[in-house]
C-alpha cells in the first residue's frame, strides 16, 4: 500500500475566488464527520457515493470512518492505488461502513481513479474554471457512482451551502436548486431540516407507489374489458399439413413474443 503524500487538504472555492475559510455544514449531524466533509471535496463525493440503500447519516459518516481506519484523510491517488481486497477489508471491518462494503469499496476506488486521472486528484477543478452550471453538472454526471439526480443534488449542495455558484447553477440543479426547497441533502442545515427532507422523500415514495398501483389497476381493467374482443378477433389456427408427424414447427417473427405462428403436421 502506498502512503499518501503530505499535502494540504483542498478546500471548496467559490466562483471565481477561493473561500477564505472552511464553511460549516451539518449534513451528517456528527461534528467530526461534518468537519471532514466541509474541508475535503473528495470526502464529500465519497459520502454521496455511499448514500445508497442506507440512512444518509450513516453514509455521510462513512468518509470519516474510512479516514480513521487508514490513519489519514482521503486522497484520490492513494485510494485509486489501494489493493482492492485490502480496501474492501477496510470498509468491511465491523461495524461495516455500508451494507454492501465490497461493492462500495470498488465504486469508491473507481471514483478515486476518475478524479486522479481526469482532474489530477483535485476535485475543485470540476468547477473552478468559470464553467457554467450546466457544464459542471455534466462533469458530475460522469462521476462513477453518480446518476442524474445525485449529480443535481451535488450541484445544489455546492451552491446552497459551500459557495460554489457557477452561472445558471440553480436552473441546472433543478428542482433541487430551488430556493426554499426541502427536497434533498442540499437543504439539510440542522435536524429539523433533515427531518423535513426525510418526510418529503417518504411522501414522494408513497406517491410513486400509489400511482403505480393506480396504473396497474387501470391496465387490469382495460385488459379485462378488452379480453373477449381480442379473443374473438384472433386469427384462425393454420391448416395442418399431413406429413405423419405431430411435432409443432414454430416460425420466428418480429412480434412482441417473436413468434408469428405455429404450424403443425399431422
């Protein structure tokens, strides 16, 4: 395992000038974990990668836990070069950093390799070149472990709480960039706002399940109503050709099932 170089931790710059001090954030609701997320852009990315299928608080304390276990702050170059089995063991040690520690270890190493190769290990290069919010968003969407929604949430978080405000960032991060929204991690500033975001997330999930059940019921009704007519309109069975065999011969086609007809021989 290669030791990380002794380099100062990179801080979040605003656009265009660097910030004069590390911002205060309360995303994990654990002071030590939040302090690391505030001063280390790469740690924040790692926390967002971990934010899947586990409570957000547990995900965002993950970078601090990993940092404690390896004995130093997270560095993209070091993590990219870490032995995969050894790094998976770091995340798997009880209590495990994630419910799927081996898979997440691989994702974090892919993220680290991408940052190291594309941005020379400096996360802030994704937004410090006066790019627009839409351009920064595209870079976030290219990050391993990030999808469209997570990329928008990250852009909204940077704009709302960390002073990174490229032109058009609110529009690019919509709907998470909207002022006064309580939709995502970008809006968490204390326990009350965290509770509000969780409640909104539960409400969205419930609405999706309700809509899915309603759509399913509507499909069932249409199917039941249309069943007899479809059966009556079904084509006649093809004429049997006498060859002395009763084996069906299936002819492939281009329909939904990939079969246009079944020809049998008598």
